[in-house]
C-alpha cells in the first residue's frame, strides 16, 4: 500500500475531538499549554523557550506548528462538565511517503489532563490515522531528560530504538539527546488493543485534575 499524507479533518473520539489547528485556536492553546511544567520537559525547546505573553506565543506557534508539512491538531474534551475545553495539541508530520514513515509528536497537554485518558486516545486516533493512510512506521520521540514522556511512550506500546546524540538545539543553546521510539504497522493491532483496553478502564468524560 502506498502511503499518503492524510487529509486534515476533524476526528471524533470517545473522550476527545481533534480539530485541525488554525490561528483562531491560539488564545485557547496559550491558556492550555503555556505552563512552566509543560516546557520543563523539553517542549518548545525547553524552559528557555516558554512564551510569557499571547503575542510571544503567537510568534512561537507560527513557526513551531507550521514548519514543514504537518497535520497539526488541537484536542478538545467531549462530554461532561468541561465539554469543548481545549486541552492540548499533537501533530503528524515528517511524512516520508516513499519510505512509508511518519512522525507523531509536537504534543503538549494542559497539566490538568496529565494521567487521564487524553494521551491514550490521542495516540489511538493519530496512530490509527497514520496506519490507515498506508504508513508502515511511526516514530515518537522525547528529550532524553524527560522521564515522564519516555515512560508514557513506552506505556503506549512503542519500541525504544535508541538515543540520537546532539540531535536538536534547545532554546538555551544546549544540545539535547533524543530518545527515539517507534510503532510498526505489524505491531499496530497489539498496540491498538492495549490502548483500547486502557480507555475501557476510564469510562465517562475526562475530569480535570488538580
């Protein structure tokens, strides 16, 4: 099967809805993800990259989310007290159609949904989208220092492939080592089952934490 970049469109899940990002989302996204604890793990280049105003975030987002060919989504809660609340963003990008490879990343969530069903269902929907579009390998990566993200990626069922040294420059000028993981098409049925089992243990709408 020949891989093709999926057409950006809304995707409905059980506890979340994914919507293609546009600039009209920026104020809500600023509120959701611009927190020191989000950038502390390496997101957006790390703590030194944390925007402090809406204008700074708009400039950051214009570059961070639009470089290259990407399908970037915002994530809204579905149902419950906080129905419609924007709680994060995630992206499919780095599409290598001849090589049937893609990258699932650029992911950040409101800390109030950390540890909830949001991450599992986001990954379920976006990995499913990639494999349905014919991709055979989806990479997921994190800063080597970000133990929380690395643990979460392993819990998804991804395979650790190794470390890429001096891979990306952080906002403070230091160089990060990237921890690289992947899911292959032949592994997807088992990974999908695991994610579905996790979601089955979290019935009902997502409740904010803290």
